[in-house]
């Protein structure tokens, strides 16, 4: 039996107990037994002010939980408790709020913002330095620099970290009110206000804030009433120089079903995108996370993770968490064999459909030589160098052994492949432009 601290204001609420058991039953159906025992058993849950508070042992546990089964957990919660239910994660025991207790002083931030996300612990690289600088400027002078600020990029690239960092920075300023919402929650609140005939209160709430942050703003596209209300809220705030921050997974121009008048306003200020991090940045992220967790990661293991998991920082962090958990449970140190075994599915996704022939054709085309030259005996630099690049990438993206790779390049010895790999690797470390070039080729081949 799993034990949880369950309450809605009081510990003895049969409705909440039944709802939580429904969530647990769904999780048991969807998660393997070992994963359920590892991640769900240690949780303690409580509901306070219409938000589900999940208490965990440490920040590192929270990160691992979110990476490994967070989406499944949140889907189950929203299925039982409704889409409008906020989920907050915190370290420590849950606080039981009793009806007789006085409410604490209201926070400057209205919404679920994680205090751990700051500018200081954000890893800056060439892929995000422009967005990072823009966010710092907004946090320093809200309503003056870049209004609205529109951030966009793929999943797990740091958008949420940056907007939480802005919120945490601004919360240090006196007399400032911040409203942080997802597009979905904003829409649900509007629907509820319309149903209860309280739209005036809804409008008054949002038009009195100093900073409005809407995450996943693409959710409002195609929703006529929500777009109409947001249009007027946007105008009301912008006219009095209140800061508006919008976050999406796509550029405003690529947002289908978005009204043109909103698309135009989204482009009024600054549009900044975040790209997948290059190898150097991914290695820096791993170094930061391992230092925070108090663990040591072998250089080769770090390089394996950073070179194979390229498009999603969250997935990279999840891989590290999984390795650390496995090491802790088995009392074994993390090495290459463990990494390849524990992360075999995650790493295999990257290499499953790529062949050495695909790589040879792509690299030959990129450097302007014929694919047949990959197998020739010619040693001129314009032929030999692309061949070495192709060997390097073949080792990175396929499961082929060194002898198998050598055989595919005109029957070359495995030592030739190893030499090529070391040479290209060393050049990547010394030449940032070349590192970006190889990263581009790797990402293109991965699709």
C-alpha cells in the first residue's frame, strides 16, 4: 500500500482520498512496477488553494521524476482533477492547511513559478545567448526593453527556465505584480468566467498586473473567444507600458489559425528563438548538472551523452538522472558499459535508421566529391578529409564496429578509422566553427 499525505484543507476529505486513489490506479496501469515503486511511492501529495502540491525528497529527485514519468503523472492528474488543476513540486514534507489558519501574505507572482530557475544557473551558449540577453534586459527594465518579448523554440531547450528566471528576478523588485499562465489555463479561466458571468472580474484581474507571462501561447490559436479577450488584454497592458512575455514552440508567422491582428502584435517587440545547443553547450550543461548532484561523470560518458542526445536539454538531463539513479541503486560507478546498457533505448533512437552508406552520400555531397571516393585509395586532402569526417560520423551514429566501418570505406584497417575519429574529435575541440559544422552534419543526418 502506498502512503500519501492527502488533504483538501483538512486531512479527512473523502472526496480527495477517492480522487487520489483514482490517480494512483491509473499510474499503476500505465507505469512498469519498478518505475512506479521508484518514483511514485516516495511522493507525498496535498491540495492547497486549488493546486496539487507534490512533495519530494530533493530537487534532484524532482528533476528525475519529471524527466522519467512527469508527463504520464500530469496526464493522470488532469484526467481525474481537471485540466485547470495546477501541479506544484516542492522539496520537503507537505504543509497541511487548516481552515482556522490565517493566510500568508500573497506572493508577487500569481502562478506556478519554480524558484530554482535563475539566470545564474542557466547555461549560455551560441544557441541561446540572444534570447538570454533579451530576457535579462526585460527583467532589468520591464515594459521598457522589448515589449512584448516573444520566445520560441522546440521542447526542452530552456524557454521555461528563462521565463521563470525573469519572474524570480522581477519578484525582487518592490510593488510589482506578475501573472504567469499557460495558454491552456488562461483559456480555461475565461471559459469558467463566461459560464459564471464573471468576465468583468476576469478582465480586471489581468489588466491590473505589471507583467503578464503566457507560456504555450499557441494554445489560444483557433479559439475565437480567447483570442478576442487576449487581444483586448494585450492592448490594455501595452498602452500603459506593462510588460508582456509570450512563449511558444513556433514563430508567430508559423502559428496557424492565429488571428492576423494578434500575429501583428506578437511581432511588435522582440522575437527571439532558441536553437538546439551545440556540443560544447551540451557538455557544459552536463558538467553543471553533475556538479549540482555531487557526482563525477567520466569524460567519455559525458561525450557519449552530449554527442548522441542533441536536440533536447530536458532529455539530456533525464538521461543523466537515470544513470545516477541506476548507479545509486546498484552501488556501481558510472562507466561506458553502464551508460550504453541503461540508456540503450534512448541512444538507439538516434542511430536506428542511419546507415554508413547514407553518411557517405551526405558527406560527399556536402564537400563536393563523388560518393565513390569514400572507398578509393586517393589521399589528396580534398578526398581524405571528407573521408575522415564520414568515418568519424559513422562511429558516432551507427552501431557498426571499427572493423565494419573500415570495411565500408574500401577495406581499410580499424586503426585507420580510430585515427580518423581521434583527429576529427581533436579538431572539434580546437575549432569552434568546425565543431558547429560537424554538429550541423550530425543533426541533419539524425533528421
